[in-house]
C-alpha cells in the first residue's frame, strides 16, 4: 500500500517537473525573440488545429438558430453585393481584385472567396452539393454569427459596429450566391467600384440632412 502510494507521488513530482521545465523553455524562447510574431509567418499544424477546434466549438454553441429573415431576390442580392464590394473585397477578393494582397498579408490569411466564384464561372456544369433546409439554415446562421462578431486573433472584424443585422443577412446571402448570381446582379456587381476603405453604407443620414449639419458648423 505504502509502496504504490509512493509511486503515485513520484508520478506527480515528474509531471510537475516536466511542466515547469516546459514553461521555462517557453519563456526563454519568447524572451530571446524565438516566437515569430510577424503577420507573414505560417501557422503551425498545431496552432491551426487548435484555432479551428476553438472556433468551431464557439460557433456551434453560440450561433443563433433562426431562419434567415431576408428573402433572396435581385434587390437584396444587389444590396449585399454593394456591401461586400465596399467592405469585404479588400481582404476576401472581389471584382477587379481576385487575389487580395491585403488578405494575404494578415495572419492568418483571409480566405479568398473570389477564387471559388471564378471556379464556378469557368465550370458551368459545377453544382453545389445538395443541402437539406436545416443544413442551409445552419450554414446561414454560422456565417451571420461570424460576420457579426468577427474572429478573435485574426484580421476578421466584427461587423456589428458598421452594419445592421439586416445588412449582415444581405451580405451573408450574397456570400452564398456570389458564384451563381442572376445575370443582372452579376453585371451590376462588375460595375461597382472597389474601395479598400470601407464605404459608409450603414450611415442612415440622407444627403440633405448631412448638408444641413455642415452648414450649421
Ligand atoms: C481586414 C480583413 C478582412 C475584412 C475587411 C473582412 N474579413 Fe472576413 N475574414 C478575414 C480573415 C483573416 C478570416 C479568416 C479567419 C480565420 O482564419 O479564422 C476571415 C473569415 C471570414 C469568414 C469565415 C470563413 C470560414 O471559412 O468560415 C467569413 C464568412 C467572412 N470572413 C466574411 C466576411 C465579410 C462578409 C466581410 C465584409 C463585411 C469580411 N469578412 C471582411 C479577414 C477579413
């Protein structure tokens, strides 16, 4: 009895010793500048997996379970296209901007949505995998949640400070249709100016009101 008890405490001692040593080594690596903090570093396999695991668990537990309140039609897709081109294309790629250098220059890099759009344009026979309504809703809810709250430790901003919930749904609907848009919407999207600086799409003031306040000053 006494012997096995001693073995247990020996085990505890070794675990504590190894953890303390790992801690000291970690501190030394950081102290001597051994941990790459540049945004052009490449994430290690472990870092990427830990990130995905934490992200997926967070979204799964907190994303809303609601039906998309914005109907998908030409008008709402156009609104989504303008929001996307003005706010998201700089990092995720858009018309006139297929591979975003800005998106590449942040760590971790921004997924290039435009590449998938181009694939769909050049492969007209490609069909998105079939989804049940429940799967489609889960995908919408996931995107809505991520766009609204952003992704911590990455360049993905929380858009709740710039966009209303309706606008976020519009941009999410656009995101999920950007590879197979109605021709009118696709044409209009191609004409939209691309701005690396977010355009104030969410500003509710009308031009007339803005003029008045300027005169007051
Ligand atoms: C400053 C750069 C930047 C801007 C601007 C930006 N994003 Fe992102 N976004 C990122 C990065 C980086 C990631 C990847 C984060 C990660 O690795 O988890 C990301 C991830 C995402 C994802 C998750 C993709 C996935 O695989 O699940 C969605 C959806 C998304 N962004 C949508 C948008 C929308 C919509 C906008 C505009 C309203 C936008 N982003 C604007 C940098 C940006």
